[in-house]
C-alpha cells in the first residue's frame, strides 16, 4: 500500500482515539454504515475523511444542526465518557445539550460549577473539550465527594 493511500485511512484504534470511543464502538459504527471502511484481513481500515465527517456532525454539531439537538433522543453510548463513574440516571444524556448551551454563550465562561456532581460528566467534558478553563464539582454525598477529593488532590 502506498504512503498516499495509507494517509487516507486510520486503524480502528486510531479512529476510536480520535472519536473518544472504544474500538468495539467504532466497529459498530462501521457495521451501521456510519463510518466508511475497508476490510483488511480480520480488521478494518477506516476512511479518515469519514471519521472527521462523523466527528464534526455527531460530536460537535454545527450551528445548522444545533436546532435539531433538542428534538432528538441522545444515545449515551455515543457520548465520549470523560468520567470514571457510571450512575443509573446520570447526566451523560445531558452532555450534548450542555455543550451546545456553553458554546452558544456570548462570552466564553472560564469556570463551570457542577452541582450534584456525581460522576462529574458535564464539568469534565467542558474542561476536556476546552469550553471552560476549570471546573468545580459540588457533591453532597460525602463518600462521592471524598473519592473526588482523592482523585483530584491525591489526599
């Protein structure tokens, strides 16, 4: 395979890293036809352009697509997981809405305070995506708060 040809493709692992997903989820997207790919032996080579197109359209909606977000149901499996915690009834479904709202503000906020933090998915996503510079997690449950204290401050 020529250098020019290989620049057109990513491994499933590289595509997963770019999208913030697992390799298994990338394979599901290939199976659904949402990512273009070519089979190479037992694995897939994913078309780089289709990854960028999916990333732009699905993870970071354009202004034209933002009006569509409130009307669609969020599949939490498609939201990059920035938190080590999973809560039944957690806020992962809220990530696209929070991202849209924060980006729509006239002035970029420097800090996000997440009340009832739990897994902190909203604050962690905002920091990870560069939407805010820092985040404060507020948690009433002392056990959860102590875990975050240890994770973030090592104490």
